[in-house]
């Protein structure tokens, strides 16, 4: 019986750097196709670092959502090496007790100025 090697996806390597021109084209195409949609979302370094520092976190996944004000938002969730959302995590408290706690999940649109918005006038 022949055994096949299963290629394991490296979720920590998902994504790639793109040029400023390509980014501008993507943003402008979206703005033209959806002129009344939210133009951008922001996430601060502090929560980003906290999410990536979770044990076993190798990347992030972004879900579309609607916030409590009825506005479109993104929900940010850490993912593990198997590509699973980190919604629960095991922790050890100061007394050495093991506990299961929720994984960090984040959202919030910064609603602020953006360079690409300034360049393209939206």
C-alpha cells in the first residue's frame, strides 16, 4: 500500500507583499464598484500584538460583521497552525491552576483619515 505525503498548509506564510500601485488599483476598483461602502478598517498595534502572542497563534482571519450600531466592521480572530480559529485557549493562572478561557477577538473601525483615501479623494 502506497502512503501519500499530505502537504500541510503553512498558515503563518499566508499573504504576500504587493506594490503600492497594485494596492492603489485594488482600493480604487473597490471604491468604484462600491461607492457607498466602508472604505477601510483599522486595527491598533496593541491588540494586534496581543492576538498574535496567544499560544499557538500563527496568523489572523478577518470576518465581515455588523456592529452594535448597524455598521459594517471586520472581526479579527487569531488562527492556529491548522488554520482553526482560536476561540478558546488554555491558560495557567498565578496559583498554577489550569483554566480554559476565550481567545482574543477584536473589532473596531478607526474611522479616521487614510493615505489612499486622501490620494483618491474618498
